[in-house]
C-alpha cells in the first residue's frame, strides 16, 4: 500500500509554467513506476507521462516538448514541470504509482493520488 500526495496545483496564465510535485509514502520499495495523468471536465482520465525506476518513459503527444517529469527516487518524489500551458491543460492532475510484483513482498497494484486542480486562465 502506498499513499500519494500531490501539491503545486492552482491558477496559471496561458503560456506560463507550473510545477507539480508528488510524494509517495508507505511500501515505497515496491514502486517501479510513477507518473502523471489528468482528467478534464467531461472527459476520461488520460496519460501524461510515466517513468520507470530504470528510466523508461512514456509521454503523451500533447505533453511532448512542454511537460517534463523528474524523479527523485531516494525521496520517493516526482515532479511534473509544465511549460507553455494553454486552456486545454485545465484539468485535475493525478499522481500515479505502480508496484512491481514480487511474491510475498510486493503486489503488482496501481495507486492514485487524490488529484490537484490546475486551471489555466487566458
């Protein structure tokens, strides 16, 4: 079991930047992947970026060149740097973690933070 707590959301001007942070606590040794998803009003939750502990990254096309995920695995923390935001980036942003599966130690579960609202103003 792991708890994920996001911070850094709020209001940002279009074209500006914002950095979100997520800190994991609990059975953090079981984490092999962390990342960020978002959900806009009336839409499904969508992938932004995931990053494995060995460095494999998956990044949505909408985030390429603008959003950058930085991990600090020793502190169980990841950040999402958001640049050149626009109105389409308005959403609730969720931190994500996935556990490796290891018999008797780690169950391959997925976890979500409660989310933090990001609102981009014109």
